[in-house]
């Protein structure tokens, strides 16, 4: 069993959040897995700020933990990310998600 530190945790999604496939060469692009990917530099900056605030940084992907790890490596942020996991399929709690993650904790940033 893994016991995570008792600090605030922040979770970042990979596909179409941190990176998205692209054609051409946008300003913020990386190439890995044989494709060109645009990365969200604003969100990478948010990860840097989260880590600086002492948060546990988790990156997840519906593509699984190995894919999340590849994205983190390609972005060069392995020193900022504590855990790579698969995106949760379900969760069980005594409170609805909207109560756990109220509007002050929900964060959405487009490319």
C-alpha cells in the first residue's frame, strides 16, 4: 500500500489538458511517440506553482499511468510530479463531487 503525504493534492489530466496532438509546429510543441504534441504552457506553469506551494502533484490519464508518465517525461517535469496514475473510473464517498471539489477548488484552463 502507498501512503501519500498529508499535504494538499492537486491532480492534472494529460490528454487535451496538458497535451494535445497537433499538426504543424505551434509555439509550445514537443515530439514523442512519433507525433507532434502541443503542450499547455499555462498548465505546466500551474504545476510548477503547485509544487512550489508544497502540494503533492498527481498527473493522470485515461490512457493509463504509463502514458501519463511518458507525457511527464516528454514535458521535462519529472522533478515536479509525485505520482502518475490512470484516470479514476469511479469514486465512492459520502459527499458528492461538487461538495468535495467546490467552485474554489475546481480549475479548468483551456489551451
